[in-house]
């Protein structure tokens, strides 16, 4: 049984066939899916999906891309949504200096604000970090939530991974682990302790091999588990069992 800890099933790419996609996930052994909010609208949709499907859970949060659209009303809405029993984390939040879709000072302000809200609500955090390692480390060090959390779709160095693991964070692997150029990510997946990794799809994005080029979906999380098992020299079942046990601890489900 596998958990997909990071999916965007509210995405318009799933509008026509979401029920079929979810059935394929069930048939592939995906027992639980965490649907990730990244804006006001998608946080609300995540909670609606989690209310509709028993095996789905939700998170609420504002992605750095959407940081520029936040105001006091945003925080009131998210705080209210976070009280829903199916909401298991705050995120995805963080910094994205690769696409820079919001000004960097606004991204930092909105990230800090949400670490505070996660702390108040007692929820673990789901962190997005792209080309912003230094600032992300500084901000999470200065603003501890005490609730734990995960670095989603981790693709940084082993040096950075060691710092995050020491701070108690989990690391999540996704489709890029299966790509040919994933040298750093493979190194981290091989060296990290077995009680701290989880797996995800980030669907509809980051499709793993051999489906690269197609829309991603939760059933394909098997390919990430398969690769993780191969890298660590353990069976598929063992990799699935470990990542599931870790996800349960991380999200306290
Ligand atoms: Ni995502």
C-alpha cells in the first residue's frame, strides 16, 4: 500500500476523468492521497475533494507563485479551512526564485506569515524550495513551527539534506528521481535514513519514467517507489511499507 503525499487533483487537467484517475490509483495500490492547496481557490477545492473522498486528505496554503495575491482575508479563509478534520498540513509554502512569479520580499513575508499560522494551527508544513536554499534555511531556522514538515520533491544536495534531516524534516521524492540526470537526488535517496522519506507525484506535473511527456497521476507513484527500492537495494514492498509508515507519522494520520 502506497501513499501519494503530494497531488493536485483539483487541477483542470483532471476535470474530465478524475473518478477514473482515482480508480486507477486504487487499483495500483495507492491507499491514501494528500491533495495540496497552493492558493485560496485550490485550498478550498482540496478541502472539498477530501470531504467527498474518504481516502483523500487536504492541505491549505499559498504557494510563493501566488504570494502577491494575499491579504488579511486570505488568512481568515485559510485559518477557517484548516479547522476541517481532513486538513493534515499547511502548504505548499516556501520560496521560488527560479520563476519569480511574486516579488521576493513578498514571497519571504508570506512564507514567514504561514509558518506562524502552521504553528498556531499545530499543522506540519509542506515546503516548496526552488533556487532559494539560503533564504529558505534562514527563514525556517528563525521561525520554527515545532510541528514538523516535509520538503516536497526534494532535489537539493546531500549537504543541504543533512541540515534539514537534523532539523527533523522529512524529504519527499517524486518523478525526477527516475530521470537520467538525477545524480544529486539519487545520492540523497541512497544515503538518507529509512525513517524520513516519503513519496509523491506532484501530479499533473513531474511525470516519472517511463510515462514522461504524459500527464502525471497518482497511480504512477509506483515508479518512484520502484526507483527508491532499486537505489536502496530493498524490495518494492519494503520501500512502499517504509514510505507509508513515514507519511503516517509526518501527517499524524
Ligand atoms: Ni505541488
